[in-house]
C-alpha cells in the first residue's frame, strides 16, 4: 500500500497542471476622444475620481448622500473629467451571501447620475464610469440581457462599449497634452461572488492599452503626462495568458499614475504603491514588494534632451464612497501630478485646496524629479513658484503659503507669503501662485521642509491643508505600509496563489505520509515518556501524527479527501444571475458552459477561487487533521498513564476506564483523571469550532451558488465532520 502512495506523491510533485484560460475576445474597439480644454489657467488640468459607490437597495443612504453632496462639489470644482472607477452597484443580498445583478439598483444608479449631471452643470460626456467586479457578478456575456452595465451606465449610454477608453485633454491650443486611458479588466464571463475578485487583463486588452498610450508618441511634443484608470489594483490583477501584466505596459510608457479602487479603506488609507524597473527578484512584481516606495537600480546619468524617461509610475487606490464617502481631485500642473482626498462623511465642503507644486515627497515620481535635479539645465520654469488650486463656494480674500523647517525636531516658519490668483477673463478654476527661491530648499533630507496652504473666504472662514513634506531634490519622503496595507498592496496574489496552494497540499500530504512511513519502516516509536523527556513542540507534533496513523480509517479518510480535492470537482453551482446551467469548481477554477452551450470556458475565475480554496485548506482541513491526531494522542497518553499506575500490561485493555472511575478517590489518580478530562473537553470544543467554521462556509456557498449539499457537494461538505465524528467515537472512553 505504501509504494503506490509514494509513487503517486512523486508524480504530484512533478506534475504541472495544465490550465487553459478562456479569455475574452471582444469585438468592441477602443474609444478615443480629444478634448480641447478652454479658458485658463493654461498650465494645469484637474479631474475628479470617485470609486466603489455600491448603490444598494438595502442601503439607500449611499445613493441619497451621493445625490445630495456630489453635484454641488462637482459644480464648485469644475473638473475636466469625472472618473468613476468601478463597483457602481452592490449586487449583494441583505445577508451579503448572494452576489448577482439587481436591475433595481442599476435603475437607481442611472436616475441618480442623470440628476448629478444636470445639477452639477457639467457635460455628460466628461463622465467615465468603469465596470467593477460587483457590476460583473453573474453576467454570462457582455452585451447580453443581464449586462445591466451596458444598458444603464454612462459609458453604455454614450456608446463607449470598448474595454479601453481614452481621452486626451489639450491646453494652449494643443501644445500641451494630457492623456487619460481607462480600462475594463473584469473577467470575460462574470461569475457570481465570492469567486469574482480579480482583474483579468487579456493579451488583446494589453495590446489595446499599449496602442492607446502610444497614440501621441510620434508627435514632436513636450513630454506628455499619461494617467491610466481602472478598478483593480495591480496586486489583484492576474497576468495574461502569455504572462504579461498591466505593470509591464505602464512601465513601458512611464505613466505618471494609475488610479484605481476596489479595496475601499478597510485595509488602511495608505494604499499606494510606487513601481519601477530594475529592481531585485525578491521584491519584484512576481510575488512581493516589501516597501511602498520602490527605488530603481542606479544607472548612468543621461542629461541629454532626447534621453528616454525613467520607467516608473505610481499606483494610487483612492478608497470608497460606500462607507468613506470619499472623493479625489487629481491635478497635473506642467507635468507635476498631485492629488487631494476629500472626506464627505461630515457633510459638504465650502473650500477645497490642492497644492500642485512643490509635490508631496511621499507620493511624487522621485526618479524623474531627481533626474531633473541632477541635470540642472533640465529644471523647468515650473520650479520658480509655489502653486495651489483653491475651490470655494464663497469668494476667497486671501491665500497664504507657509513653509516650515523641521531640522531641529520642531516646525519653524521660514516662509509666510501671500499668494496671488492667476487672473483670467474666464477661468475654469482659481490657481494661486507665489514666487520662491527653490534653491534655498535643496536638502539631502526629503522630509525637512513642510508645506501648508491657508485660505480665507469673504465670510472669514479659514481652511488649511494638512502639512506635506516636499523635496526639490526629488528624494522620496518616509512612508511605510501597515501589515494590512502590505497584505493587500505588497503581495501579488495572482502569482502567489498556486505556490501557496501546492505548498499547502504538499504539507498536508507529508504530515500524513511521513509518520506512516516511520511506523512502517522503523521500530522506533514516539511515546509519552519520549515527549516528556524531549519537552519540545516537534516531539508533541510527532506523537499526534503518529497516533493518527493508528486510527487507520481516519488516516486513510484524510488522505483520500486530500486526493479528492486535487483530482475532482469540489462542487457544482449556479454561477450566473439567472439560468439553469451549472458550472463546477476545482482548485484550478470554474468550468462553465458558454452562452451558446457548445463549448466550455475552462478554469475561469483563477486565481479568484483562492478565496474558497485556501481558507478551506488552512482553517478546516489542516486543523481537522491535527485535532483528530490530538484526540488519538490524548487517548494513547491516557492509556499509558493508566498502565503505569495500575501495573497492567500494555495490551490489557480490560477495565481501563472502569478502574479509573473506581479509584477516583486516590489523590494521584484523581488529578490525572481531572487533567485528562479537561484536555479531551478542549479538543472536543476545537472539533466543534472546526465543524462550525466548515458549515458556515458551506452555508455561504449554498446561498452564493444555489446548491444542495447532498446533491452538489456531498464529499466537500460531509467528509471533515464525519471523519472528526469517527475519531471522537473511536477515542472515547467506555
């Protein structure tokens, strides 16, 4: 029996499962627009980003607040574009377990957006709303009857049916251009949640993005600022079939920034990430990035005017409207990109200030800025003034720029200067400037000097920005992730899924097979006395796994269950919003029928299925194995102690528990019995917790995919509870 198992294990170790992904082959072409931004100021453009609205029939306050707060804010800000980066509707039931499209939510979204456009006074054509994973729950085919996004979204109404939409903003009669490229990387077949979590850019999509970002490269213009916007952070974006990623395209074009949503603020507000080329393997995009700011490898300094730009870009996740009521203003001032996040939870804002130069050293493109600093002849005239955009519902009477020096640990004011408004007969917004000697602030420290802007309106109300460190040298300020922020931004989950999965599966197989092999081939066995002598965790684990092998049905049951998870479907469920066709899920993804029922989409939703697969392995299967082994080990220890006290032979089982109860008045025996009783009770409670966790997961899957556990996933649902019940029965005391 042992030889076939070992042969099968060796085959698994070298087996590389063939995974064929069915990718979208959309016939929709990209949509490109050129907008001539009229009126002043002629050096800066700004746009508004909103994300993760999650309009829901169960939470009407989200749409109500949006309708009440956003129109006035947009009217005051008067942006050139309004970017809504996905998850327009929620698509979840009240208990959050059923995730599919709800047309009532889409009707509400359309009505609210129509009202927002009308009351803001903005042109509807400047609104770009992208599809998010929630907008894709249970959609079998884009353009079909269940694709409410195409019917009710602004993009859908305006005929922007492509997966890539670009808009070029031009200033000064076309002499300056700012390119914005939006992308829809949701999966081609919209599975229901929770296995619809990742962006899935295809090779075709990457080619289209590359083409749109290249459209102005051949023209002899000043360096162009390029911004891309999408729903998914790169840490939750899979690679294409050929292995290419969005990061590869963005680095090639040296984006100023990629702005996105998806993660909300539940993991932190510092969900930002700097990407660059030329970094080491361990910190590459393949698996991890340990630092928020990624510094490229040193290269030769090229100060010629035709030198290629440094390959780098920022990724900025903005938070959500759903709970945070967040809005972002992003400005590009002569190539310098800055942003300000506004929190509407406390109500509307009367004045909003966005400093556009100098940039916040924590979130600036430091490589290009440092390159400009090293090549002094390349320093543009934009360095000669401090600038800020000021938006207000009331006339502004004064704007003051304050610069503080923190060299001694305290903030000392070194600049306190009034700013003047850039006059224009018909201005899109108010830009305030003040001259300064930027050379006086060149310093090897990126957080020595701090900027703050203060504005006072005609009513005497003052508004101040938060303190921002700046560095004219192009050095990056100190900022780091919390562990939760690293978890969602620094880990490349698309690349990590299969390594984690196979390590987990190999580990589960090894902890079952190695103790069995020792029992079969070796005369040495771990006993309770060995554990007491060793006093180590390894010896305890060895005893636990060894005793599990002495319960053959349980041992073979766990081993067979692991092979079942590897070789067979886990369950069959309803993956679309409506319809009778069911798909089945394996650890590699879902296999579902196409809309014409003539072919299958093989293994879609990978690595999205990791949200089901990995928790089951780590929080159900693994603890179940150790709990079963611990019950068997507790029984063996109890038996050894009894034999040592009673003097009976090891193979004499008669009266074991009866004698323990009979001699319960003896001090030595009573302590032993009391301790053993509580150890077993704790293990039984642990088994109940594992079963509760497992049944809770099964209930979620039942509702999510409309399944009957006895029909659609009996092995997945019942194996672990039955194995634990058997071990509990087998190790009980008569």
